[in-house]
């Protein structure tokens, strides 16, 4: 949520990861009320991250909840 340039951020991560390397992306769950964290409009939806990663030809290998307020995705280069 801290970057407005998610595509550029993921492109740079992709560039720096060796072939066969993994990238883990975690962020606040959209649509979940939480006592802390960014406002709803700033939260990143995991589907948006999946779309960018797919365009970069990264393979989604896992996705899971990280507690009640966060999600995580694991990609393979």
C-alpha cells in the first residue's frame, strides 16, 4: 500500500531476483475492518498483484492469510 507505482515496484523486484528465486508480497486485506493499518482506499487487492505478476511471467506458487488483517502471495521467477 505504500507505493502508488505497484507495477514498477514489482518489475524492479523481478529484475533483481535470480531465475528460480521467489518473491513474497504481503499487504493489508481490503474490505476488512482493522484497528490499525491504512485506510481502505490505500489497500492493495491481491488480484491486482497477481495480474501484474502474470504480465511479468511470474508463477503464483502459494497464497495464504497472514493473521486476520493481511494476505500474502508467493511467486516464482
